[in-house]
C-alpha cells in the first residue's frame, strides 16, 4: 500500500470519529513539502471559519526553518480564532503523524490560547 492511500485511510478513520461543531470547530492541518496550512472548519454548516498558512506575508517574510514556521502558523490561527471568539477546537491531523511540523502547529496553537 502506498503512502497516499495509507494516509487517506487514516484520515477517513479520524474524520469518522471527530467532526467540528459550531461550539467546537475542527482545526485541520495540511502539510505539503514546502508549506503548511491550517483551517478552522465548522462541519455542521460546511464552512471554513478562518485559515492561516506559511504563505502568509508576515510568516513567509521570516527566515526560519519549516518547523518554526509551523509554530508561527499555529499561533496565527489561534490569534484569528480568538478574534472570532473560538476557544476550544478538535485537532485534525489529517492522517499525518503527530510529530515534527504537525506537532509544532499544535504547540503554537496551544500557546496562542486554543484548547483541544
């Protein structure tokens, strides 16, 4: 089984168990080779409430490694969530291992004040 199929099966298994509501939306992470993206999603209405990525101007301007950029994305998404009045989220790692850049986003979001 190749990596993409394996990750997709893990992703579906995670999504079966956790869905974001209006009170507790889902913090979803997507990781490409060079960038990392985070979205806060309300699955009941099917809308993305806010998003942050390493392509944002204030984050991409900083010359740090990918793990540190991920931590900055985590704090940015937490700040945007606070502006919307969101305190609690469900963390969706999208089939990636909770390690490295995915863990850095989670740590940054927790430092920013989000609770999972």
